[in-house]
């Protein structure tokens, strides 16, 4: 992030008092200084008049931030503040500095995602805004692109600040995967170095990356914190060919059985669809001993992603018995959430819902279905996805520092305690319990 700060200095008893000054046309102190703070690079201290400042210093990007200062520094330390910054090593002069932009305000981020082949729904403004609205996680993007240039790379992150589980940077909370987006191989180490430096500067316990691919350039310096399986289904062969790849007994036959039983599929983004789906979520999460996501999360998701988010639910008569939430970005459909009533599994509602979503995606010209992550030891879920013909890959989440402590919520006894709380909490309070829990995890 490039920070522009105007300051006035007064030397008193060997100390430099630094106070921030609001920029106002016609009321600018002279002389004044403009201090640029690019992450991980030496900082230029400029002195100029008002016209030069407006022309050369203030970035025109709406993602630019001004950080107010009001502090007193020992005179020698001002060189640190206007040089490298605490904990930030020197960067070669021929390398562009890593800067921070706001992906919710900077229009270049959306344009960049449209161009990059590895961009996903988890990079998008709608997903990031949902995280911020629901949990207060502030998103940011680190990039080496200047404020007046098109973006050529970006690493998106959220600041997770919790009194229970600590302060950390995560790319990206509640996201199955979030690939650092770089055009050139040499960009990735610079972005990762900027991420680590930012964590040091902000006093974070650790940083975590959740890439969809292996990051060989940094893997040796980071440790694997968690591993999952990711399943993707190729939709390019067309509906008939995709259906033939389904397991004959466990998928094809169950889809036909659902049709014979008169299972009806509905879809929408309206409050009634959300209410029906969330009722299934509460019952499913209780069955698994897990806190449900707060209702606000799904409401914000539908609001922020708009037509890119869809609820589908299957009904037996007037009773919703299964539901899924899918997201869309680019030429891919993403299965993100599912819930069902166990006594009605025999009707094949979940395979039937997936088949409806797959047919709709193929009709709209989409090329792939991201079926999401699965815990490696959740054999039932892994087998369910692979019976659709989905290809499996390994997701390795990476954490730095490599010797950092595990977060509080990773401990087994705390997960068991949460399971007990879920099973005995009245249903009307489950959403509140979820809101309390999910704010402290990611």
C-alpha cells in the first residue's frame, strides 16, 4: 500500500514531534513533506509545492489510502519510519515495491480478474464484501503494479483480528482455495515477501495461503498447515457424456429414482428460498455437531454476489428435504454449501440437485464444476464426489512462520466442546452460536 502523509515537524529537546495535516486546497503548510510508504522498499521523502504534489504524488486510484499520523518519535527513528520501516528488509531498487490496494474500491481488481485464467469466485468483490459485512474481515490486495498502471499481479488477503484466536493474515478465510495471481514467476516471491513483512509490521501470529496449486517457489520456507481434497468435474463433453460418467448405481439410478418419486427442484435467491435452505442447514450442522454459519452470511452472500449465487432445493411434496448453494465466476460453477434431511436420503435428492445444477451450467456454456474441498478423512464425501466422475487433487494450505503455533481452534478438545454445545443448543439460538464462533475462525 502506498501511504501519503503530510507532516509538520517541531524539534523540542532533541525529539521530533510529528503531527498529521489534512490536505486542503489553498491551506497547505509550506514547507511540507510527502512520505511514501511502499511495503518492503526504501521510502522516498519528497518536498514540493502544492502543484507538484498534486501532479506527482497523490495516486489517482480510488484504492489509495491516506493514513493519519499523530505520534512523537526520537529523532534517529524518523529515518526508520521514512526508510525501510520496522521489520522490513531492504528491497533492490530495480524491483517494483509491493503496494496494497483496496479490492472493494479499486476498479482495476475486477478488470484484472476478468483477464487472469486462475481467478476464481473467491477472489471476487462479492465474496470479499460478504466476508467484510458478516465477520468484519477487511480485505486487501498486495501488488507490484503502480497506482496508475493496470494490475499484472495480486495476492488477496484478509486481516483476521480475534481476541480468542489471535491476529493473522489469511488468503483467504472460509474459501476453499485462493491462488496468488501472478503473471511472471518472479512476482510470486515478491508478493509473498510483502505478505510476510506486513504480518511482522502488524504483529500477526502467522500468515496462511490457500492456493489451488503447488507453490514451489515458496514451499520450502512454509509448512503445510492443513490438507484437503479438491474435486473438479469437466463439463465440456456435454450433458449426455457427463451423465454417462456418473456411477451407474449410486448416481444415475438415484437420479432416475428421484424423478419417479416426484422430487421437485426449485431455485431462487429470494427470502423464501433462503429460509427453506437455512432450515436444512440448521438440522444438518446439528447432526454433524458443527455450529451453523450465521443466517447473515447467506443473506450477505446472495446480496453481494447477486445473480452469481443460486439456491436450489429439492422438495418431497411441500417439504424441503435437500438444498445446495452454487456460485458462478467466469466459465466455472462452484458448489459451496449443501444440506439435507437424513430420513429422506433414500429419495436421491442430493444427486438430483447436482444433476439439475450441472445441466443448467452446461446450457449456459460453463466448462467446469468446482465441487469444493473435502477433508481427506471424510471418505463418504470424497466417494460421493468421485462417483460423479470428478477429478481429485490435493489442496495444501501453507503457513508462515513454519514453526508457528497452531491456532486455538485447531485443538481437538475445543472442537468436541463446540459439538456438545451445538447438540444441546435450542434451534432458535443456533444461528447466534454460529455467529459467535465463526468470527474467531477462518
